[in-house]
């Protein structure tokens, strides 16, 4: 007598196969510590680039707005990396720079 497989059991079998393939992919990926660290670092950069307006302490200055009242401030709690000659927060500029770096690297890889 042949046992019938229900739709739910069939779905579970397919999902288990997919989970096993995902697990084996990550196991192979993180086998080398440098590769695992690189994947985590790139994922962090992508996260920072996407959420730059929310993560930057001074999003307007990160996008290039000038604030001459804050020229050449040294690093401190308000400006972790200090400010430049235009009074822009350097930490915010670095966060927004992640966007540009990722776009340029993606275009470079796509053209290649």
C-alpha cells in the first residue's frame, strides 16, 4: 500500500531541502574567517549606506550644507571626528560617503 503525501508534508519537505541548502551555503561561506568577516563588513556598509540619513548626527551637513559657525572644531561629543573648513561634520560626511563608494563599486563591477 502506498502512503499519500499531503500538500503540507510536501511543503515541509521542500522547505527542509531549501533550509539545508542555505545552511550549507553559509557553512561554506563562513568556513574561512576572512571571508566571513568580509561578508559581515560589506553587509554593515550596505546597512549604513541605506540608513545614512537616520544614522548621521548632522544629515544636512553630511549632504554638503555649510555651517560656518562650526569651522575647524576639534573632535568631541557633538562632532566625533570634528568639522572641516566649511563647518561640516566629518562623521556625517563619512557616513554619506559610504553611499557614493557603494554606487561606484557596484557600477565598476557591473561594467567589468
